[in-house]
């Protein structure tokens, strides 16, 4: 035994070996439960690389896949399945094999999986919905959430582009109305019309959240966890905990339960940005040392 090597092991910060991805890393996070949904594997929109990074860093006793995991709708129209999407599936199966309880609650885009409710494949349990008890004894109803869609969903996209679109329509409105004036037509506000649409889309999110929370209360739950609307949220609605784990197309978010039952939304896009800026900050120091 080299004494120097022994001492170094205690005094020099340990850098994890650049081994296989599944080796423990320095940034490993551990939670009691993790909820992710709306991965939309099988579509170019899925941020599989960020998701893989998340799955490599985050461990949990239970992992809930809250629907729209594989996008069967888009795959039927157009086959898109790159290696990274395969890696995500492999990673999920591996977690199930290594002792994580993985529960899959199908959504509308992977409704084909609803046929397998009550079964399991590769250690992943499939269920229509689920009731999870937190470490502090709260009962959470888990579902994808598509059952609560209103008819105004078609206007949903407007909520995302709202502001930019609004500025643009103001401009367009001016041109349109000078044209209308020349044609002898009365003033008509395009921006007002669209703003109403955007407002309706924003209220769709609110309506959805209220409807889900109301149903959770009716079922005697303390809270509800869902996905579907790609809008991460964690708040109280009339005494019911409403939690939405977001998505892995735009927001790159997950919901986690800490060991004491506390819930939190994890923003992995922010994680990645932090790590990037950290790497940029330490890069010159490394160069100096070399
Ligand atoms: Mn959905």
C-alpha cells in the first residue's frame, strides 16, 4: 500500500472515473419518487439527450411515467426512432431491473398501452391511474390528464406564442385596417380578436387545473399529479395539491418527492445551463494547471 496514494485518496477530491454511463456520478440525486411525462419518444421534438442526462443523474425508489411516453400517433404517420430514443427506453428498463419501481400510466398519445393495464413488461407496471402515498401520509391521485380536455384545446398553441404573436398582430392590424379604411370598411381589431383567443388558451390551462383538482377532491385525495398540458406547476387549489410534471419537449421538467414527502419541480434545463456555465468558469483554471 502506497502511503501517498492512501493519503491522496482522503485529501484530494475524488473525480469519478469516466466509466460507463450507469456508474454513480458526482452529481447523483436521490428522491423517494420521481414523476415524468410527455416525453413524446418517436418525435423529433423529444429532447432525448437531456432526458438521458436526467435519468443518469436521478435515482428514486419509485419512478412514475405519467403518459405520452412514446408518441404512437406520430409514429404511425411517420417512423422516427433514433438511437437516443432507444437509449431512453433501455435506461428505463434498466432502472426497473435494478430495483426502481417503475409505474407507467399511459396517456392519449400512447393509448395503445392502455391495453396492457394491469400487466407489466420488463418490470414496468402498467396502470390506468394510481394512488400514491407520500412519506408524510398524503394521498396523491396520479393520471395523465387527457380526460379533462375541453373543446377549446385547439387554441392552446396560441398560449405559447402569445407575446410575440401579439406584437406582430399589432403591426399587421395597422396594415389591415389602413387597407380596410381604403376599401371603406369599418375598423376591426385583429389583435383584439387574437388576444381573446390567447386569453381563452390561457384560461384552458386554468380550467384544466381546476377541473383536475376538483375531481381529486371528490375522490377524497389530498392532491393530484398529472401531465398532458406541458405546463409544470405545483400549487394549492382550494386545499388540494395540484402538481403537473411538465414535459420533455420544451420545458424539461420533472416532479420529485423528497424523503420527507416534500414535493418539488426540478427544472433540468436550468440544471444543464448551470453545469455549462460552471464548466465554462472552470475551463481556464484547468488550462492553467496543465
Ligand atoms: Mn397527452
